[in-house]
C-alpha cells in the first residue's frame, strides 16, 4: 500500500476519538401523555410538558387519575409524577423573578436619577461654599493680624498728639508771634518818637 492510504486510514481511525471528547447533557424536557383510558392505552388526548401542574384525583402503583387546571381529566403513568417542582420550572421561576428584579432595579434607578442629580448639585454647591469659607477665614485672619498691628501702633503712640494738631498749633504760634512782634515793634517805635508812627 502507498503511504498516502495509510495516512487516510489513520485519520479515519482518529475521527471517532474526536467525537468521544465532546460534552453532552441529558435533557429534562419530558413530554408525558394524558390518556382517557385507565391503562393509558390508545392515543393520548394531550401531551403534557415537564413542569405541568395537576391535581391527583386517584392513584395506584402504575397509573394516576389527574385533573389539569383547565378541568381536563385523564390518566398518566404515576412513575413520572413528582412532589417537587422540576428543575425546568424552578429555572423558569427564578429567571422570571430575576427579570422582575432587574426591571424593578431599573425603575428604582430612574426614580432616583433626579434626586441623585440634586444631591450631586448640592455637593458641588457645598464644595464651592467650603472654598468661599476657607477664603473668608483667610481674609479674617489677615484682618485680625492687621488689626493687632494697628492696636500695637495705637498703644505705642497713645500719649502723642496727632500730626495735624501739632501743625495747627505751630501755625497759631507763628501767626501769634508775628502779630505780637509787629505790635511790639510799633509800640517801641511810638515810644521813641513821642507817640507818632514814622512808617
């Protein structure tokens, strides 16, 4: 045989091994027939899916007489009836509850969107007020320092007169001195000349 044929035969031999490595699951989707006859002979009047609820009217070892929520009565094999909800129904209920919770969460988010925006705005305002308060405190500290400096100067010059008062006093003294000097010169001149002004 040619080597190419050996290669083809080898590949064909490995093909089933690749199928063996795949993962498979058993289905829980059971379809149970509902029959008119007690021994479930004949054709079923309806096919019931896994998770179908029903009321048991009577039951023996092999068969059960049941009534569906829509009042349909019939017989089913008792071996396929269980007291607990099947996984398919539980998963469907949990999924519906999850979807309801997601919807409720979205509605709650939308309901709180406006208050959240208001809260964010108030936070921004509070931050701006904090900045203004810090600036005001800084200005107050600077003014208090300046006020303390002025108080120190006031204490230092407490006994001294204001410069404007001193200037006025000097001006009054000069004018008074000038007038007195003129009067004195006039008086002396008149005394020398017999009461006559010579100027």
